[in-house]
């Protein structure tokens, strides 16, 4: 597949996601990713968390950006909880322990981006140490 300009609607991006105890409950659609589109160097997608849902604590080597489109969430990054809502951008350093949880009743919709050719090259590590009971995004062990 040769690299070329591309315009893609949400409906054209295939749905994917996790719904289990290890990863949490999150759905996403990847717009741009080598192998899925004739693009390189950047990966971009759209994700949703319904009321009470979360993407549990994890790490990956590449830095990541979230841009919150709607809803209210708590983004945990390396021990710090950050309240976010529409029109908030979040930078997550590479290998930072992080997760996001819907903190309201509205669906949280957000954009995610990595400076990598392919989403498939991002290796997610959910094998993190146990967290305190008071932690808002707790990975059960």
C-alpha cells in the first residue's frame, strides 16, 4: 500500500475494543494506521467509554495524546488523577502508568494519537502492580 493523503469518516473505521476484567470496557475505531490505511508515522483513532466504564491501568512505550470530545472522565497518569471534560488535551509520556474512567453519565468520547506507523506496534502492558483500594481505576488481581 503506497502512502497517500486520506480523508476518513468515523463510519469507515472498523469498530474494535475490549470488554473484560484485565483491560476494562472500551470501544475504539482506528482512522489512520499502517496496514489499515495508506498512511505512516502517525496513528489516530476515536474511543468511547460508556457510563461506569474504564480503560484500566496500562503502559506502552510510545507517548500518547488524548483529546476529550465529550463527557467527563478521570485520567490517571503516574499517580496523579486529572479531571477532564470536552475540549481537554492530555499528553501521556511514554511508559507512564495510565488509565481513563468515565466519571459522569454521558458517554466519554475521545481521540487518541501515537507517533507510530501502526496501532499494532503499540504493545500494551496491563501487568501492573496491585493498586490501593481507594484508587479510582483499580485493576483487580
